[in-house]
C-alpha cells in the first residue's frame, strides 16, 4: 500500500489530483464544523453584492451572503452526495456483477440485461425520471446518481470476474472446500480492487458534475442550503454587475472535477501495467 | 453465438425492458395527470367531467391494460396524446427533433474538427512541451461541465462584445440555413467543448499506439514521408476508438442536451422531456423517453457494427 502511495506521489497528475481532493475535503470538513469565515446563511443587507475584498474574499451575493463561506458549504454538500452515491453504486454494482459472473448462464443473462436496460437511458434522463418520481432533494440526488452508475460498476466487475472464475486458484479453492462467499470475497473481489479503484475515482468526478448539473437545473440540492450548481445558476442574471458570483462557483466546480479526473488517470496508469503513461 | 446476431437479438428485448421501466416509473410519480394538466382549475371539474377526461386519455383503465394498449399503439406509430399540447405525442417529438439533431451534428463536427487534429499533433510530438500543453488543455476541457462553459460564453459575449446570443428561437435548416446555424453555434460550442477534449485524448493515445506498430516501421523504412505515415498509414487505424467514442457521444446528444437547451432557451428534445416531467404529461414523458432510448440504442448498435466492420478481429473471435 505504501509502495502504491509512493508511486502515486511520483505521478505528476496523481500529486496534483491528490492535492486538490485534500483541499476540497478540508473545505468540506471545515464547512461541516461551521468553521467558515462568515455565516453562509446569514443575510447582511448592507453588504449586498460587494466585490471581493479582505473581509469578503470572494465577494457577497444579492442577499449579502459571503460567497467563500457558501462555497465551502457547497463543497461539503457536493462531496457528501458524490461519495455516498458512488459508494452505493459500487456496492450494488459489484454485488450484481460478481453474482452474474459467478452464477453464470441464466442469472448472468437476466442480471446483465437489466443493467443493459438501465444503460439504454442517457444518464441525465434516468436521473430526471427518478427525481420526477421522488421529488428533488439531497437523498434523491444520491439515489439518482447511484442508479445511473450501478450498471457501469456491474459491467466493470463482471468481465474480469468471469475470467478470474476460470483461473486455477479458484478451482483449487473450491477443491479445498472453501465456501462460496469466501471465494467470492477473497479470491474474486480482492483481485478486482484495481479496476474498481480507477472506476470509483472517475465515477466521483462524474458524480460531482452531475450533482452540480442537477442543482443548476434546480432539481438537486434545495435552497437555502448552498450548492455549487445553484450558486452558478443564480449568478446568471447578475453576471455583468457581479461576475465574482459566477467565476468562483464555476472555478470551484471545475477544479473539483479536475482533481478526481487527475487522480483517476494516475491510478489507471499505476494500476494497469498494460497502459503506458500516455494519457495526460 | 455470432456477436452481431447476438446484438440484434437482444436489441428488441432491451427496448421492451425500457418501455416497461418508463411506463411503470412515470406512474409512480405522485399526483394525478388531470390535476397536473389543469392546475387549480381541476377543482372546478364535476366528477363526470373528470371521468370523461380520464377515459379520453385512457388513464381510467387498469395499469397492465394501459401498458398493452400503449405497446400496441407503438407498432402503429401512435404514442398517445400529449396532455400539455393536446396533440399526438409523435408529432410533438418530430417538431422538436430537428433542433436536437442539428445541434448534435454541429457539436460533433466541432469536436472532431478540433479534437482529431489536436490529438494527432500531440501524438507526433510525444512528451514535448507542445504535447504537454495539449494534454493539459484536454484534461481541463474534460473537467469543465457544459453548463459552466455555457454560462461563461454568455458572460464573455455580453460583457466583451455587448451581444446576447439568440435565445428561444430556432429557424429550421431548410428555411434559412445561415440563420439556423448561427442560432445554434454557441450551444454547439458549449456541447462540443468537453466532447472535443475527450476526442483529443482518445485520438492522441490511439495514434501513439498505432505509431509504435510494426507496419508503421515498415512504412517508414520504405521511405514514406512523416506526413504520409501519420495521415495515410496510421490515422485510419487510430480512428477506430474515435469512431466508437463519437458514436456513443452522438447517441447521448440525440437525447437532447437538457442543461444546454435550458441555458440557451432552445426548444429541443431535452427541454421537452424536462417540461413533460415537471408537468406530469404521462404520454409525452413515455413517448419522448422511449424515442430517446430507441435512438440511443440504435446508434450504439450501429457503432458496434461499424466497429466489427473496422476491426475484423471481433468478427471472427467474438467478444
């Protein structure tokens, strides 16, 4: 593990990606603890639309709320949604993919065709359908993103699991009398950690993007809770008078996605020996 | 089983699954269709009027018979009647589709026109500073959501050029090609941006792979010029993954770009779905989502078939 970590730190995009993610996690933790420079929800009517200054680092919005503090809470919101939705998708996708590969034939066909049906929807459309059914909110965003990503994880797991299943060491384990759950978790799952790790990181980037997109449409996190997408959407009508309201949320969203994309790329380079260091 | 035959056989099965999923999920949406349609005026309806409306839209039947009726209608090109527009769903979709199709094509032209040359350029200058710049730009492009680009474009246009991009209107291509293209150019750039970044990355790494192949060395040793090696010998093979990526992306774009259409107030398929969902137009949601999923599946099938045609190894070996 420490060898992996050192290889990771030697990789230029790994280093930058990890730095960005750490910064965002720090902001999220401080935001959760309420350690923001100002109260992100409190209205300071006298200080409406103030440009960035020593007091308000990233300026204030129409209601006099501090942009920097709101971004910190927004990051926390995005991180919670991204991490919990990807965790759910990883869990369900891995279980489905493993079982499809292990049981094979009929079950494989049934489970993977169901996954194909889910994959037949453009991602955002599937998310919108779920939001229409349940109504917008934090937990709906989590569910929507999880449902979109579950079939992708199922596919990522099933392929390698199928070939692992035919390997001699699995046969050997069966001959020893190892139980099925033991073989599945010990022999199959452990060997799938590498492809899963790459997919999880890239899924996190995508989850951040989707969460911001859904709140941008007004269908994600609901006000007054600050969210990055909503802050950007609200800046649209004020962009000529108060460009900072647009630029800082836009940069925050971009940088966060970039952090996970860089990390995912670095992980892929390090964990997948067949790929040389080619992609940026 | 043959790969192509297998794909063709599972296709209708998946489409059937999609239709069931759409049909069931839209009925899980809280609130009834008639109230959603008429808003507060629904309260003024007598029970008899309400029942008549329900019968007109067919929502008084049990759910399985509604589904069967809808399914049999599908085969006759009948997707039901939209409660928002009071017209057949299919005609509403056909009205919105040209914009979405044109927008998808324009963004694809932008993405391929920018991405492929950039990717090839970077590959031929592997690990040099210019390669690094292209890679950084591509990574940034891939990490920028379309709505960020869209908002930035509107900002730059209005602040630095004092113009507001044409919004809310769309002239069909055959009526006035120039006006039509110029109306969609900024939305197309918005959508094409991240797409171009992925095309750059894929074509760069594919080009690098191909350039290290034996046959390229043979071509070089025969004395072929660098330009001929790159563009004539290597590019056709390097384009295979680009074709796959573009196909999948095109399938997504045909589903309408919900967010970009929202930013630029364009009447395309994406906004239609969004409106249909928020106004609980059962027939319209079902019809549009099925239409989009159908397009998506057809495009993906075509991409796979193209892949088989381009790469004979799959045809023989199966996957």
